[in-house]
């Protein structure tokens, strides 16, 4: 017998002996009969230690049963004697049969790690998870809702395989870049569709005021604490019913609701904490900066400016002070959150009311974010056949905004970072002044006045009529209304307001309404056939209006309203489009073994001309549950094994002008005697039509070892044709550009989600979840290359990925001369733009997340890490900060300049300070293109659930106290502050880090309380 077999045999013997000993021990326990005994107890969640209401408890061999109350308590009065055998059941938990020896008893229910009967939302209907064909992932938001971010989508980072969430800045409430299975469009929108309780919501920022390329996030108007769970629909089978809006994936948000027959409960969630930058840029001291400036001037044959004052200089380098502006600009920020919810229900009514307040200071002064929200969800049974309900959310989101991206005027980080450390903030007269084209930081912070207020309503009203046990009709009307009021005032002490003040005010309003009807049929026939039908239609209208005004010339800084300005101008904008849709779906299952469905959606958009308005988007999916086959029936360790595949086509028309296909004219004020006039604005494209993405997906789902090990593996291939693209026109046409269907883009990759229950016993549990994905993006067809970003650093060209970096490849620094040596691609002996080449992109080779959950008695511990491997970041901060002394008083100097070449034989990648050989600090140099791979310790949370004895004395049902750290550590080779940083929020300018505050490290304390 082999050694491994002996080991297994030994372990089995030991286990058998232990079980036998335990049984003999129990048999020897003397049990006294108790007549009319009272059995009391509490049922709690094994993981959270929270009481569970509504658990059915039955004594074995007795028909009588009881249910737990709102505090998880139950009581039996019986003529039986101890010990009792109890049968417990509750939806979402594994049924249990346990023996109780004493009263009162504490019973812990285990959640089903892979509940195959769990219902998943698919399009406009639901399906049991075991019969799911599409690629869908469900995330209970309670796992991440305490992460201090402005919007819930940032909390999903690393939680869904194939979903890239780029948190480009540490400013709370700013827009993110989210990509599901890559990017499919150059000019149309790449964002996923957000649907909240059936309401299609606007995810495009209404911001118009310049904040250095950044934009606010409309998704931040939603309170994460109101969300029950999020479902991410990724493949064409899952998204097909959303047609023209599903090409980039769909994020379904289901908010919390009360339950029928549930006693009234009150949830209170509070947390407060502090946030701080993990690190800041390492700058030269005043003395070091002056030395480098002197060295630069010597190298180019100029006098050294930092010499003795008696000789007409600025003073010796050793006499220069160091002014720390970064410490003035950055702060330890406060993070505060309070939520309260009241929910419950009777036999016919279920309700949920909540109110929340969230306030977060940015680590960069004076930026801040605050949100006040209210939600009311109601479900009412009128009778056995009719049900009505409503979901309503009202929020007010305020922002004290900041220019934290590119541009010197009003740029907070530019004023702090790009002013040399030796420059005093005061002039010779002791007055605060700005230098070298940048604002004086102290003046800027003291006089900063840029902000916005968003008022948002998202709601719907629905009615359901159960025509028969199999047929159901549902009608809904939904509205998403957003009023965005923004303002800024720059007084005459600041560059933007020089010489006599500048004020801007704008009010934008976006309204989307949707009316939908669906008729569904579902029936099981002869016990093995399941047939489902769905037909429906959607009518949608969207309008946008903007009124803005600008004023210049104010008598004093005490008057900031535009009406007080000497000169004022105003603009207006208006936009409107409509969408009509019809859709249907047929699905069939035989014995829950062979599954197939087919769906078709037709969308008609007012954005296109007649003959091109309608797009047709079909999808088909099949699945085979192998574990139902006879040849696998004897393999007890397989709980579920399913192969599934799908193919479908989805469309895209989001993000383009509502009148993109039409000839447009504009009314203007002409220069001729102030008379009004009309000018052509846009050339028509009568044949403009839908952008279409075809997607193939094949996947394998498995649940093994009593669901203690489960995984989902997917491979997909997406191909986009007729890509909406802005093309440049010859000047002779009189127009600069027009929109056309001319690009083709592919995405392919794989996704793996793995869940394990490593240890599970009465006192201790440990579970792990891992997801990893890879996406390969490629531009298959593009007539002409397109550049984006500062210095044309981002290049789109046929045969390369989107968001590729177009740079000069620095090979080395010549040890003899100290000059940078670049690759001469065309071999002409000169370094010109013809020598620029693609040296990487923003796309990682792999990305994902890893979480571990531990419980020990009443303690719980969660760890969560996110990672990205193989992506590049262009560190534009280094470009400006490693210019030696070339820019003197105009720029910063990073401490990395101290590693520069100084004499023959020096080995370094930092060339000598030189204003003659411009290649040493060449715009677009590849020296500043860095590996952006990282492993981030996203969250660490430790909680304690207070026991039932204390809870009873306090008259509460649940109390959890926790401490949490966010962004605790980031392991990366990237030399900047944050490998996720991007200077511009534009979707085509990702991966360039300039003037952007990093994601902060935060610590917080909180409580979760249920009354």
C-alpha cells in the first residue's frame, strides 16, 4: 500500500474512532424526563451572529411548528422530554436537523454558499440560479457598503470578474471609468447601463465648469446603504433584452424592501473616520533646487543665479529656505456617515423608509462631498391578483469642487506642486503673491469658491395583474430627474479672476422617463418541461437643458453675483431624443437538465434618419447540467456542473448627439451691426445608424463538495462593427468633422470566479473568494490614427489596442555625455515624431480581487485585496518634475533629479541638466512610461456582534461594532502616488497621471444596530 493511501486510511480510522467515542459518550448521558417542558432559544446567522426572523422550527415527528420573532427568539411548550430533535428551515440557509439537550438554546444557521434555488434577475424576469444560462454575477452590497467612497460603483472594484473599475482620483464623488469586458467604442459611450429597481438612470455628468478635465459622478447621488444587492450582466444572452443599451454590460441595482408578515424593524448604521494620503511626492529642498538650477545654467553657459546677494545674486544655495506647500494643500480629512431605515410589513403591505447623510472631506483642501438622501419603497397587495408598488429616491448632493487635474489657473495641486520649494509665498513687501504663472497657494485656498448642488429624484410606479397562475401582466412608469446647479467665483487676487473678478453660474436639467409593459408566462408541464414566455415594449424620452451665464468686472470681491458684473454673457443648450422598443423572449428547460432560450429586441431611435432608425438585436443561449445525467449521479461530490454558451448582438447609440445624423444650423449674433444671423453647424449623415457588437460566450459552472467549492469560468469574444466615429473633413467642405459608422473593435478574454468554504464549524469559519480576468482589446479597422491626451500621448490606430501610449523609447543615458539616447525607429539619424512608437497601453494582463471572511464566535474579520498586472501609466508629474533646473522658477523639481548624470562614467537613467540638447527632456519621452501593476490592500474590517443577553437588556435585536481600514497598503513599482490616477476624466484620455490626488488611506469606527 502506498504511503499516501496509508495516510488516508489512518485519518479515516481516527475520524471513525472520534465519532464512535462521541456517540458512546452521548449514550451514557443520563437524561431526565421532563413533562410539559418549555424549550426556548434564539436563532442567529452563523456568520454575522445576527438574529433571524421567520425561521420555521418543528419538533421531529410532530406537525406543530413555530417561527422566530424579530429578535430570532422562539418557544415550545411540549409534553416531550429532552433531548429534542429540531428541524429548522429558512430561505437562503441550509436546512438543519439538530439535537437540543438544554434550554435555552443558541442555534446558528449556515448560509447556503451556493444556493442553486436562489433567484437571479435576468432582463425583465427572474430565473433560478441553477437554470441560469447567461454570464451574471450577484454582489450583496453589504459586503462593501462601508467603504468610504462617494458612489457605490467604486465599492464594486475587484468584486466582479471582468469588470474594471478605475478610481482615477482621491476626490470623493468624482466620475469613474468602468469597463465590462473591455471597451467597444471610440466616440460612443463605453459605460454600462445602470438600472435601479427597473429605472434606467443617467450616468453622464451634467458638469460644465472646468475642473481640470475631471467630472462629477451622477451615480454618487444614490445612497449605497439602500442597496440590497447588485447584479452585473455581462454576456449578450444576459443583456440582449436591453438591446441598444446593453453593449457595454448592464448593472442592475435592487434596493431594500420590506417583507410581508415582517414585524417593524429599525436599522441604524453609523461610522466616522479619518483619511490621509499614504505618501506625497518627494521634492528637492530649497537648497537642492537652487544647486540644480545653478548646474543647469553652468551647463548651457549662463551665469548662475544663486550666488551671494552682494554679487547681485539671489543668495547662495545654502541660504535658500524650503517652503512646504504640500503640507498646506493636503490634510487629514474627515469621513462621516449616518443611515436610518424603518421597514416591515403586514400580510398585504410591505414598506421601507430610509434617510441617510454622508459627508467626506477630500485629502486635498478645500474639496468636499456631502449627500443627503431619502427613500420610500412600498408594495401593496390589492387582492389575490393585483399588486401595486412604488420605489422613490430623493437626494441632495453638494460638492465643494476643485481643479485637481490639468491646467494652471485655479489648479490646487499645480499651485502646491509646481512652485519651487525655495520660492517664498511673500514678496519683498511681505504680501502674498503668485509666481511663475501659478496662483499663490495660500491665497487660492483662502479664496476658493467653486461648488455645485445636485437635486435628484429617481422613482417608479408599477402595477401587476396575475391573470392566472401562469400569466402575469406588469406595467411601470419611471422617472429620473436631475437638476444640477453649479457656480464659481474667482476674485481679483487669483489668476483666473484677474484683473477684476470672474463669475460663472449654470443650471442643467436632465429628465428621462420610461413606460414599460411586460406579459410573462411560466409553467411546468408533466413535471419535467418548463416553458417561459415574455413579450414587452418600452417607450423612453430624454430631455436636457442648460442655461449658463458668465460675468466679468466686479467693483469689489464682496459682490459675486453675475448681475453685479460690468460685462456678462449667457448661453443655452437643449437636447431631446426618444426611443421605442419591442422585445420578446422564449425559454425552455427539460428536467432542469437541458436549457435553451432565445430573445429578440427591436429599438427605434430618433437620433437616426428614417430607414436607419431601427436596430434588431437577437440572442440565443443553451446550457447542459451534466450533474443531472446518469453517468454522474454516483459522484456525490458534484452538486452542480453546467456547461453554457451564448451568442448575441447588442447595439450602442449612447454618448452621441441626439441630432447626430441631421443637418444643423445655429443662430448667432453677427459682428455686422449686432444683427442676428444663421450659420451652418453640422453636416448631415443620412445613413448614420447603430453601432453593433456581436458577442460569443462559453462558460462552465461547478459546485463541489457540498457546495464548499464552486467556480465559474467564462471565455468571450466581442466584435464591434459600424463603430460610431468622428471623422475629419477637408476644409473645402466648410465643416471640420462629421459622425460616421466606420470603426471596428474586438475584445476577447476569460474570467474566473472561485469561492471556497475552507473551514466551517460551530465556532469558527473561513471562506475565500477570488476572481481574475484578462481582456485583450484591439482596433480592427480605423482609417486614420487618432491622438488624444496631453502631448498626443494616447494613440488609437488600426492593429493596436485602444488607449495605447505613443512615446519615444529612451534606451539609456550615455555614460560619456550624459545625454538621453532614444531609439531611432526609421534610422534617419534624427529623433523626430516618426520615431514615436507604441510601448504599452492601459490594459492589464490580469486584474481581479481576493477576499477572505473569518468568523470566530461573535467576532468577524474580512480582508479584501484588488490587483492589476501588466498595465502602463504615463507619469506626467515626473516629466515636469525631472527637468533638472531647466524651468527654474516655473516648475517643481523632484528629488529623483539628484540621481542625474553629473560626470563621465555616471550610470543613471536621468540625463544631465541641459537646455541645448532638448532630447534630454523630450515631450513624450518613454522614460516616464511606467509599469502600473499593483496589489492594493483595499479593506481590512474587524467586527464584534454583541450577545443576546446584552441585547435583551438593551431591548435591541442586533448590535455590531466594527473598525475598518481602507487602502491600507499598495504594493507597486509605480513611482507616483497612485497607479490608478488619471489627470482627465475623458474616456479616451486614461492612464496619464498629472496633478491628481491619490486615493487616501482611511480608518473608521462604526456600528450596525437593529431595533
